[in-house]
């Protein structure tokens, strides 16, 4: 009806020559149509959600979610009322709740003698009182609990789906069949301690393939290796290919500049609008944080150390960045955003919910018209804040096994990154985008495989089998290997170990907790690589590495 009135206004306005009124009426009509379409879609979402909430009272559904998941869902649903009720009924419940709160506040709780059933009912919030965002959040939270409950005994990866108990049973069966040993005694003996120390020492020279091959009766590509190591090896192979593709994409973006231009862009010059010295690459890095509201708020928040005033920032970027520079900014946004379909699919596969993408919006008015905005990872400068430095260390340790690298690119993950580190200074560095892409690729290709291997190793059947055979040291070594694999290239940060990380990429990244001390004390590690890789291939690799 409102749209029809708007059409009438347009017709009348055109007839009278009132173009401004016609334009406003048309704009109102389009807005009304969009709001109507959005409300109809949410009505369908709400109906499906309410039906889903009622399903959790069914015995057949509850049995599939035992193990603590249905209890968590019940605890959430107890707080909300999804029955179809009139506005008067909802108001009556709210009136009773307000009355009881008022009596308690006045110290008259002892006088209340209301039936507990009505008290509990009045405490529940009717779904109609929740905002659209709150309802979406509730439905997504319950969908996530439902998904985790149904797949608690399932290992789900992009390329395969396995039953956890069956998989762990196969691995434990191999250990029991092929490893001889005795469980530790009730009291530790000197002989037992010496035996464990020897096994600990041997495990520093053995790799995961060697241990798993022993569990398989020294047969190549056996069940234990196939369940734990093969998915990681396959992921590592895919990762290396995708890293090469990413390098080519970065080269294409930067290939728009000549070598002379790139060198010139590294020189820092005083930027009067910002009263600091910055290179062109620094300015491009700053511009990359203007592609959505969240990053821009972090740049310009007055409470943040090293923040920029909005007017000064817009003036600086508008003055010192050329159209070519802005094109580079948009190309980087587009390249980082190109991984979104995979991130979305992986998040849905793991959590059971469909993530929302960070809304792109160019925040600089002086930027060229072709600029659409985009996502850029939030990172903080530990030089300007001790808390930011602590967050960096903590995030690295926590992100590796949780899949947070890819999740950061979702709207929810991006918001959490903002809220978690309020008032922390953004780091200005073009390399942040490079690191983010590499972390996302690592997560996409290896994250699920590593988490599945971790769940298998931690399964009671596998762990018990190793302990019963006196192989606790093997468990510790495999656990260390998985953690090391999860950390990838990010776990080493200084000195000669940086060089070792380059050696470890590819095959050797899967070795057990390799470090410089181990190499110097145990040269047999290199000889093992000769055996597995091949003497000629290993020699060519060492020669090539030393030459570069």
C-alpha cells in the first residue's frame, strides 16, 4: 500500500514537474520493497527456527545429542518461550515478573506464595521480545551445539569423513598386534626409568612415519599411518602448491610497479597531515585498513595509542596515494577475499552454521570511485602496547588448533578480534596480508587433518594401547609432533632456527620437534632423511639450499 502511494506521488510529481518529490517517493518505494522482502525472509527463518526448537523435546532427537550437548541446549531454551502467544499473554507474564521483582526489591519476598510453575514461566523471555540479531545468534548457537553433538564421534574433513571410534580402534589394534611391551609398574623402578629415558632419546631421532610404521608391523602405508599421517601429508602437498599460487598472485599485484618504483616506495618521507614519516608502502598498509568500518574505527579511535585523526588521515591518503596505489589496495582486498568461499564452506562444515562475511565499505571519501572496500586482517603493534604484545603471543598459541585463522575473516571472528583488543594500536605493515593468506592456506589445507589426528591420538583406545605397551614416550612424541605441525612456520622466530624452518618446509616439517640442539647431537636425523627422501634427491636439495 505504501509502495502504491509512492507510485501515485511519482505520477503526480512528474505531472507537476516536481522531480525532487518524485525521486524521494521512488527511493521510499524501493526501501519499502526491500524492507518487505527482508521481513518475509526473516519470517520464514523464524518459522523454521521455532519448529527446530520444538524438535528438541522429541526423544529421537535427544538421543542423538547425549553426552552433554542436549543439556546445554535445554539450558538455553529454558530461558526463552517459543510458544505462539498473544501480545496480552506476553504482557501478563512480563507484569507478573515485574511484580515479583518489585516485591523482592522491597524486602517482601517472604510474602510471595506464587506457584513455582507460574514463576518459572514468567521468567522466560518470549521470542517476540528478541531482536532479529539476537534471534539469529540464538539459532546459530543452538545449531552449533546440535552440529557438535551429532558429529562428536565423527572426523569430518574436506576430502573424507570417518567414524572416530572405528578409526581409533584400527590404530589401537595395530599397536596391540605389532608392539611388544609391558605396562608400567605400580611403583617406578630404576630399570623402568632407564628404559623410558632411552625411549625418550630415541624418539628425538625418529620421525612420526617411523613410529607409525612400527605400529603397522614395519609395513609401508599401513592402517595406523593412513589414519594419522596420510591426511597431513596430503594436506602438506596441497599447501605447497597453493603457496606457490599465492606467490604468483602477489607478484602479479606488485608487478604493476617497476623495480625502481618499488625501491622508491620503501623510502620514508615526512607526511605533514599525519606529522610522521611514512613510506608509500606504509600508506598503502594504512589504506588497507580503511575497507570496512571495524578496521577504520581501530585506526581512528582516540583512545588507541598512535591513532590518526579521521580528517588528517583522509587528507593524507587523498594527497599522497595515486590512483595506481588505490588500485593496488583494492587488488589486495580482492585477493584476500578470494578465499572466502572456502572459508565459508569450512566454517559451515565444522560449526554447522553459515558465517557472515565482513561488510566491505570504503571509508575514505577522497578515494577513487572504483574502490569497493574489503577485508584486511586486524593485527596489533606490540611496540606501542605491552598488552598488544601479550595478545600476539597468546593468539599464536590458541589460533593454531582452533581454526581461528580462517574464522577471523568471518564477520563474527572479525568482531571478536575488535572487541577482544579494544584500544590496542593497529600494526602498520604490508606484510600482514601476506602472513594472513599463508595462515589461511595452512588452516584450509592442514587444519582439519591435524585436528582429526589429534582426536585419534587422544582417544582412550589409542592412548591406553600405548601406555599398556610401555610407550608413553611415543604418545608424548606424537603429541609434540602434532603441536609442531599445527604451529607450522609460525613457531620459530629467531636465530639459526629461522634457517632450519626453511629446511623443514615440505617433508621435514612433519618431523618430531626438530631444533638446532637435536641436529647437532643426533646426526642420524639427517641420515634418516637420506633414507626416506632418497640419497640423490637429498643431495640435490642440500646443494640447492646451500647455493641459495
